[in-house]
C-alpha cells in the first residue's frame, strides 16, 4: 500500500513539473494566439480588436495567475476551452486519444506478431542465411524513419496500386497502413533485442539439458519464451514513448483523427489549452503504462519485486 501511494505521489510530482515547464515554454514561445484566431476568421486586426481578444482569452493576465487558473481547472477535470474554436478541450482530447490508442495498439500487436516469430527463427538458427536476412531487415527497419516508410507505403499501396485510401478512415483498411508504418521501425528494434534475449536463454544449462534428453523443439521454444517474458515486457514498455511520439507524424501524414494530428493542428494555431492538455494526457499515459509494466514484471519475476521492495525500504 505504501509503495502504491508513493508511486501515485511521484506521478503527481512528475506531471506538475512537466505541466509547469510546458506552460512556461508556451508563454515564452513567439506568436500570438489571439492574432492567429482573428486572422483565420478574416477579421481586420486592429490594436483595439486584438487587445479585446487577448482579454477574452485571458492572455493579458500574469504568467503565474494563468498557470494557477489552468492547474486549478485541471484538478477539477476542466482542461479549458480551445482558442481555435471555443470548444471544450477535454472531449476533443478524449476523442483523439481513443483513435491514437487504437492505432498504437494495432501497431504494437503487428510489431509483436512480426518480431517474436522472426526472433525465434534467428536465435535458433544463428549465423544461418535466415538469421542474416532477419538481421538485415532489423537493421533497415531500425534505420529508416517512420515518416519515410509511410511515404513509401503510401506511394505503392495508395497511389500506384490504389489498394488503400490516401486519407485513413476509421475502418480496418484505413488503419492498416498507419499501423504498418509505425510497426516496421519498432519491429526492427524488437528483433535485435529479442534475438539477443533468446540467444541468452538458449545458452543456459536447462536448454542444453533439454536438448540432450531429446525434448521436442516446440517445448524448448515454449520454455525459452516463458523465461523471456519479463525481459520482453520490459522491451515493449521502453518503446511506448517512441510509439506515442511517432504516431504524431504518422497521424498527420495519413490524416488519422488521433491526438497527434490534433496537437499538430493546435501548434499551428497556437492553441495553448489543447497543447497543454496533450502534454498532460500523454505524460500520464506514459508514466502509468511504465508503472503497470513494473507491477507486471514483479508478478512474473519475484526477484524483481523483492529487489524493488528492498530498494524502497532503504529509501
């Protein structure tokens, strides 16, 4: 119970620091949200009109008062109102987050379906032709940025063959190419790390004993996978941040209506409440997922839980 309370307090402190510095960067950033809004509406911008709009948006208040009002609203579940269209920020973020989680989940599932079988083949057939081909794929996937992969996939499958729509829709067909664009670089990282973990397990004495006793290959593979679960889970958790940040670019390219596309449009419009809400939501998602992974790893490997408890007791 004490560990849970401590983790929740740590999460709150991290989010407070993150929100403060993000708000400070927005405050110091060049550009005027009020002027941007008026110009987009076709209003003739005069000093009187601009000052009135700034007053309405609360931009004339001192920094700490603005931050305090925003923070107090967030604590009550109110993320404010968008500068761009006067719509509540909370529902916009929730709608975008749902689509982003759908894309991220599909990408992660696709990455695991690609990387786990290929890593097993590469580990059990070390230095074979298949191993070299898989390592080449991992190198290329890890080297190419996802925006370049997305452009290549869009050209071949959307423009050249017309198998998929250029603008991603909410259907499975519209989800496939964005998910594939995200999953290829992640698969490259997974392949390299999982292959190394599986090779380490294969070199253990218990695997040597199973081979000497003539145990069937599928049971050996099952034991390797089971004993690598905690490490694989840690590898997956470390890629959550890359998956979330990478989705911003992919959503913009494919016009996927996720939270990444929403924040890119908000940055262009200097829509500070949406940007602040995005940072807070993504920071929460990232920290919560990593905390959940720590708990799961402790359940899978009691040694990790005992080490963590010993560390907390000393602290």
